[in-house]
C-alpha cells in the first residue's frame, strides 16, 4: 500500500484571519498610546523652544541694553537687525545676532510663538506664548497654552 502525503504550501483562511485579528487588536491598543506620547513630546519641544527664545532675548538684552520692542519687529529682531534705532536705544548697544535660528520662531505645530514685550502674564518683563496644537488661546492636553513662566 502506498501512502499519499500532501505537502502544505500555504496558510488557510482561518489562520490568516486569526493573525489579522491579533494585529488589529494590538494596533487598537498601541496607536492611541503612541499618539498620546507624541502630543506630550511636542509640548515638551514647545517648552524647550520657549526656553531657547528666552536665551536669545537675554543675549539681545546684553548687546542692546533692552528687550526688542514691537517697533523693532518683536522676535524678528533676534534674527535680523532692527532697521533703525529709535531715540530710546540710540547708543546703548550694537546688534550682534543672529541670536536664534529662524526655524526656532515656530512652535512644533508650525505656529509662530507670541511675544508680548509688555508682559501681561510676567508683569514687568515679557511674555512668550505658545497656543498649542490648535494655535488658539485656551485648551487642554495638546491644545494647552504654554507660557515662559512655567
């Protein structure tokens, strides 16, 4: 008597479905966790960006004797010389920048940082504000506003 041996060359449909279901379950669990970590990482990058801007503003202050005003271009004064000196800062220093890379003027979501030389949050100083992922005031989580006092 001769035995016929069938050699298996492929997976069955049931085996493939079981693997697909397992992969889908893992993805359903892991994707939200990864997205949450990514949002927190961008918030941490925004805080680091605010800190870098503070350093650039301090260097500007050391050279010019004052923080940049809106008339001087605000944060733009950190990457290019103010076009003309006003009577208030004439002779108080000389611009010796770039004090920060131009790309650092944008938060991790691509929105410009907000600079307020009058300091509504940090009275007597200046404010640097990041409005979070949505670019709008207010919000929670990834949309939370970040300030240079935190």
